[in-house]
């Protein structure tokens, strides 16, 4: 569970971790956002950027119409919108799932994804990343509310803020810090990475 402020590096870290994991062994990674229309300019482009930075891109097969990426070892990234959960049910042998902007999904939709993670390989992982929003959102109740019940031995929760990302431009940092004066709720969510 990766949560925190805007610009804190959550998505980049998860993308990098999944690329490394997929280079080391054959994986089938399902990358999810609630709406398919948001895939291209977010997680799909991020994974492509990582592959280019690490000089792997030229060895991969990239399908721009289906948002799939196949690495040289046969590992695959399948970037899908969760607009129609039925389409996800037919995908088999998923080894890893990344839910970007997890607060956009319902808890039932998240549970459906968790049930898809059943390939016969080691180290199956489900990642969920988000900026915290209202305490009324299901993610707060599931992992952060008093008395939240989840498997603490199998769940890692990591909180980050813009202060953890040394690559941010100074202008962006100033804009985030300015929110303390102009919109304190936004400051708490997007700068401090707190539920509001």
C-alpha cells in the first residue's frame, strides 16, 4: 500500500520495481486504472519511460493500441481500465497487479482484482497507490482506521511526501508548500499525504 502526497515518487518507484522484477523472471503484470481513458498518459507512458531510461525499450514489443508491453524474456505488462470488470476476469496467470489511483475503485472492485492474483509462481504481489482523500473512502477504512483488520504480516504500508523525492523541481515544491496558506485541505492531501 503506497500512499502519500503528490510528487512523492510512488508511481515511479512501483513502475521501476515491477520492471526489475519482470526482467529477473517471467511475470505477467496487470496494471489497472479505473478508467481506460487515463492509461496512456499515466501508467503506460511511465513504464515506457522507465524502459527507455534503462535502455531496454528497443528490445521490447510495444502495442500502442492494446497498451501491452512484452519484455525480451516474455514478461508482459497489460495496462487495462477497470471500466468493465468482466474483461479482467478472463486474464489468466497474473503474477503481479498494480492499482494506480486506488481510491477511484470501489472495495468490491479491489477484491475482484485480488482474486485474479493466482499464478503458480513465487512472490505474487498486489500494489495499490494513491493520494489519500476523504476518510470516508474505503482505503482509509481498510488500512488506516482505528481497528482496521488486515494481514499485517503480509501487508507493507509506505507513506511518502514530496520531501522524499529529490528529483522535484523547486517551482513544484513551492507550489505545494503554498497550499498551506491558500487551501489547507489540499495541502494536507497533496503535500503532507494525509487523509482529510
